[in-house]
């Protein structure tokens, strides 16, 4: 029996509800399967925690988390309590950076029983690989002058090391899939970082001669996600562009409430972190209405990460079983509660 | 009889065809109406011009253009001949900046007879107001170190002057429309420029107490354009965010081939520039297949700019007459040529 030690970080808002659901489902799956056990230790770090302690996580949090094999995060943020940049840079982005979670893998695919807002979506099934540690998200910058003369400078920092890393990961993923890679750029408008990104793309491409790689400007690419999503296989993007593209990806899937993600430490030096794409959704938090599918699908990505691909597939099948049968939360056109969807997925697993 | 002196800059690819169409339509409209005449002087500045002369435009181009009341531009760029950043920064972006075309106004609305890729688009009709002179598009930055240690730095520069300008324009437009403004931000990830943008938004908002203003992160906002476009009225965004949003806006309209834009010099010190959102589309250039509607709708924005709102409305009605009747280019599901659509719009005007 393998026992996998996981840190649960439910965070804020609906994060608390959906992490509970996904843990429940994972336990059911492991029990039914045998041979593996998931042991969760839960940490209450969140905006509520900040209000009490003046920090999102205790000083030794990163040391504590480092002991685990993976982190299972819900959602961080409650702007009514703590400004977003403080909560996020104090927890979500902090973990992404300090644990060198260099890539953020975010699949988008058409799911059975979930209506896409697109009239004719065909079957799309692609993965966005997002740089997750640098780029446009940066604390480098500042301001000069005051009043009408004030100027704010924001530095985006692109290192060859991190850029190569995310590109190699994307090329390798494309090799395992359909060997088609699209790289998001904007070198016509953003003339330092993006031509650099393009150059590194070209250089890394020579290592993967069988992958067909093509660059699209981010504006056109975001539009293509709407007009021809079925043409994509793997898409690789900078931190900001990946952020935008994956929300559009979630939108065409039918709801941001179902989209999963994996933040991967490629070297295995630190635990990887698994979190859904959605946020804490303060408006529906605590009402039992949140869609648990994003978090449960995220658990599937964690299973894949640990080599339990078959279990992962069982889980994804169970999700689609349930959505197909019409047991759905409100965001995807149903009337079911978080609990009802969770129970239905558990039942499907046990069938 | 008022005679308006315009510089035509067809540029590259389909730009040449659609500017010809739109000029033709404008002449027909002015003749039919009486009282106004549009006089075009055409300049051949383009990537072809670059190949011959080593520059996109002659040294005194800006002085020449300054004499005109407005510029009517097709599209710039032909990456097979000239790298994009050279062609664009040598012409399109150069004009936007040197003529202080501080705002780029880009409407998105559901058009009669044009299918949206959205299953249930309702009627949407909104305007994106894009900052057009600074921000993420900047020549400030560079590189340090080589090989595996190389780092590229890209500076985004946000001045209070330019930020206030675009925001005031957006608030004023919202006041004239339905008093609802959404400001695109990403202050949770981009912690210098975007909090600055948010602060200026808040400060300018106090001058327009009747406008309901709300901030959305760019990732969510791009997704909302897909999931609930009918909820938007005026959206204000930075240079990059406006670029991305307006391509998604074009996508939900049914084709980037129909989307118009106006680059406005607010002080009236320089000529404003009118150009469609689409590019030069080298793949279909010269084949008579380009959709002229983006350029013709752009002419409508130019008419509005000169106070000929009624003529502008006539033109928009004629466009919708024709799309509704099924005379459409391929990008919007028809089989007609550029010429056929142009002639049909002229006929509709003359009816
Ligand atoms: C061609 C490119 C530089 C330009 C931009 O990004 O501004 C275009 O995409 C646009 O939207 O006008
Ligand atoms: C909350 C925010 C900082 C975060 C991001 O932009 O990375 C989120 O949008 C995401 O996609 O994970």
C-alpha cells in the first residue's frame, strides 16, 4: 500500500467546499481501487487567517509544505478582507515561485453533458502550458513623480532558463500528443520580451524536429479559441498570456467552475501544486452551490502526476457520467448542489 | 460644399482592396447626399515600399500627413517581406504615437445577417476604448548576458497623463451611452502598472458620478466577452488588453473582417486615423475575396468624427441591408467577392 502525503490548502470562499468534495471523491476512489492511500493534512491559510495573524501563511509555511508530496489548493482571495495582490503574492504566487513550479498545465476540452457557449464547438481537446514563475507578473518596477507627472513602470522579466523550461515541457507534451504546438507571442507590439520568446521557441524547436510549431499573436490566438478551438493541440504561453488564454479556454468549455490545473516542479525538488483555474467566488461561497468539478478534475491531474493514470481516467469518466446524466450545478445549467454532484461522482466510481 | 481632405494609406495585402472599396462607397454616399466631398490623396507606403526604399515611409511623411484632416488606413504588414515589428513600428504604431492618437475606439456589435460563433449571443453592442500610445507596447527594455544566462527585460510605461486621457474619454462615452463602464485590470498579478491604472480609474470616476464603473481582471473579462457579451456597454483597457479584447470582440461578431476602429487625437492637433481591426491577410490578398465591411464600417466612424452622424447611420444601415440579404464574403459564410459586396452596399445607399 502506497501512502501519498498531501497538504490540503482549501484557502478562501468556495475553495473550502470544493476541496472537501474532491478529498471525499479521492478517498472513495482509493478505497475502491486499493493499493494507494491519500493522506491529507489541512492548513487553514487564507484571508481569514490573514485577518487574525497579519500574514497569509506562518513564517515556516514553506518549510512545512516542502515535506509533502504534493499540494492540493482550493482558491485564494477575498478582496473584501485582504487586497488581492497581498493575498495572492503572499500565498498562491509565493508558492508557485518559491517551489519553482515552472509550468502550469491547463487542459481545455469539451465535456459530455456540458453545453459550450459556442454554437458549433466540434470536439476540442487541447492543453495550455503556461509559464508560471516570471514574465509579466513581476514585482520589479515602481513609480516616479507625482500628480499629473506620475509615471508607473512595470518590468516583465524573461529569463532564458525559465523560457526554455516551459517550451521544452510544451514540446515534449506535444510529442506525446499530436505533435502540434502553437506558441503565443506579440512580437509585433511588445518588442523586447516577445522577440526573445520567439527566438527561444525557434531554438528549442530544433530539439523536437517532429513537432509542428507555429506562432500566433495573442490577440488572434484568443480569438481563435472562440472561432476554431478544435484546431489546437498544445499551446504554450507566457505567464500573462497563459492566464488570459486559459480563462477563454474555460469559457468555451462552459464554465470556469470545471477547469483544472497543475503547477509542476519539473525537477522534483519541491512538491507540485494542484489547483482549479477558478477563484474563491465570494458571491456563492458557503451556499453549497459551487461546482466541485474543477477541483475534482484537478485531483485527476494529481493522480496522473503520481502515475495513477488509470485511476485518473476512472475519475474523469465518472465526472462525465454525472454531467451527462444531468446532475449539474447552476453554472453549467443544472440545479444540483455541490454535495449532490459529489455524491453522484462517488456513486459512479463505485458502479 | 465642404471638401474634406483625406490621406489614404492602403498599406499592404487586402488593405489595398478594401480601401478602394470603402473610397468608392464614400464617394457614392457623398454624391447622393450632397454638401460634402471627400478628396483622397493616396500614399503607397507599405512593405513593398520598404523593399524598394529601405523605410516604410519617407523622412518627411509625418509632415506630409499632418496636412490632412484625417488618415484612412488599410492594413500594414507583410512578414514575408519585412519583419512585423519593423513594418508596424515604422508606420502604424509610429503614426499612432507621433500624432498622439491617444485612444483607439473599437465597437463590437451583433450585425444583422452575420452569424456569431456564440450559440446564444443575444444582442450585444459595446465599445472598447483602448489606450493607444504607451503601456505594454514599448521600446523600453533590452537584454543582458548571453546563452543560458540571457535575460530579456520589457518595460511597460504608464503615464498619468495618458491613462487619465483614455479613462476620461471612456467615462464621457459611457455618459453618452448607458453609463456603464468596465475597466480592464490585472492588479492581482501585475503589481505596479495595474494598481496604478486602478488608482487613476478611481480618481477619474469621481468626475463622472453618474457612471457606474467596475473593474474586471483581463482573464475574466476576456471570458465574459464569450459568456455574457450583452452585459457590456463601454470597456476601457490598456494598449495590450484592448488589443486582445477587441480581437475577441471581433470573433464574437462573426469575423475580424468586419470590425472597425478609430484612432483619435483628442486635442485636434493632428489628424485622427481610421483603420479596420484586421490585418493585411497575405493569404487572401489580391484575390478579390477580402471582406470590405471592416473598412467601410471604419469609414462610418470617420463620418461620425466629422459630425456626419446621419450619413454614418445610412452607411451602417446599408451594410446591414446587404449582410441581411446574404451578399457576404467567405469569412462570414457567403460566396460573394469584395466587389460584389461593395456594389451591393452602393446600391443600397442609392435606394
Ligand atoms: C498589428 C499590431 C501591432 C496591432 C496592435 O497590436 O495594435 C493590431 O493587432 C491592432 O489591433 O491594431
Ligand atoms: C489569481 C491570479 C493571480 C491567478 C493568476 O493570474 O495567475 C489566476 O487568475 C490564475 O489563473 O491562476
